[in-house]
């Protein structure tokens, strides 16, 4: 699934900067890294796409930490909504076609 036509830019403001580290010990940098994983999986999050389109991304950081992210695109910027380590079922999805 291709979402962006231009290079990626991330939106980190006081509303989302550092919040995933507080909840799940995932840094903002790790969130960005998974977008560059060549094996990542991106799916539409149809259950939570009420006012805006949301997406689910499952991918690995540079040190192979597997993460589950929910994000949206706002004015050609990526805004991370949540990030956490993947569970067993999600790991199988990531490894399924790779």
C-alpha cells in the first residue's frame, strides 16, 4: 500500500512527543525507523478511521525490535497515534510473507 508520494516527514508536537515512551517504552526515533523497514506491513485501520484515515504499521527498527504502530497522515506529515511491541499474532503476520 502506497500512502505518500513525497519523502516522509513526521509531526511531533506536545500532544504526541514522548507519549509512547511513557506508555510502552518506544522512543519517537524507533517509531520513525519502522517506516524504513523494507519488510513492513501497512494496513488500513477501518475500525478506527472515523474522522480521519488511520493506518496500522507492523515493522522492525534498526535493531530488529518489532513494533505495532497506528498512524495518520495530516498535510503530508505522519502523526504517530500509538506504538507498542507486537504480540504473537502480529509477529506471525509480519513473518508470514517475509
